[in-house]
């Protein structure tokens, strides 16, 4: 079966903290889409604690009533914003990768491509949103609860990917699966603080090369011929 690896947010509505399902027009963003997009922008600009519902509604060109008709609170909007940004690249199946990089053929390939996707410049806003969510989780029990659920789900899926890569001979079976998973999660999520202080970031090509080396470097040590 295809391997699916989710970065962090794998859908918010299922937890009861996200959006109420609404019909959307195929030709224009729905109310929920507008709110989620606006929330993502405002959260990254002002920080979770500094954002008011009025700020999000104003950015979306809607009223606060539209927010409360679709979301239970600010935590749901935060997690839905992260989910909206991650779902387009977070799921790696049999052969989704096009362009300059190799198509996914194995669990190790999937780990490479999902790790690389989280490191690209195009996903800088996603990393900032995730950092805001983790900071907010220290003070907001609702954010903490939902984020724990997301991280636990991500840990399970990544563990399955690592174990599959072990069975395929691409990761050393002697390595602790949880340690490998935490290393990959730290690599995927740890850039945001450096980006905040505008530290120089490598190119996407450099990140892809490093992602390959990191994952392939977890393979079993083969004796010299």
C-alpha cells in the first residue's frame, strides 16, 4: 500500500477544534478558506497571543460573526491554518514528486521528500505558524491538547515509515525508531527560530542534497569488500 506521512497537522475538524463543514463555491474561496488564509497571515505577523478575532475578520473582509459561525475559537483557526498550509505537500504517496527530483519509490524516498518539503523556502510561513503554535501551547490548554494529538499522529505515521525503511534495508534496524523520528521532526520544525533572526538559509537544492544524505546515512554500515 502507499506510504503516507503527515508533517504535523493532519486535519483539524476531526478533533472538534476546526471548522464547521460548509459548502464552497468552485470559483471563489469559501468563507472558511478566507478566514483560514487571513488567520495564517495575521498569526505570523502578530503572534498567536497578540491576535484578536477582529484582526482576522478584518483581514478576511468578513465579520467576527463569520468566525464564530465556523470556528469554536482561536485555537481552531490556528490549527486549521497550519493544516491548510501543510496538506498540499505533507502527504507523500507512491509517486507524487515531479520536477528535478527522483520520484518516490520506497519508504526512504518518502522520508527524504517530506523532510525536504518542510525545509524549502516556499514553506517558511508554515514553519513560523508551527512555531507560534508550539509557543501558544505553553499557555493555551486548547492549543496544547490539539497539538499533542497532531504530534502523536505524526509520530505514529513517521514511525511506520521508518520501520518500513528498516524492512526495506534502507535504515539500520539497530537504530531506535523513536530516536530517528524525533531527529526528523526536529530537522523539519527547527528552522523557524533562525529565520526569525534572519540567519542566512541554504538554497532548496542544498537542503535536498542534505535530506538525501541524512536519510541515506541512517542505512546499515556495510563491510568493505
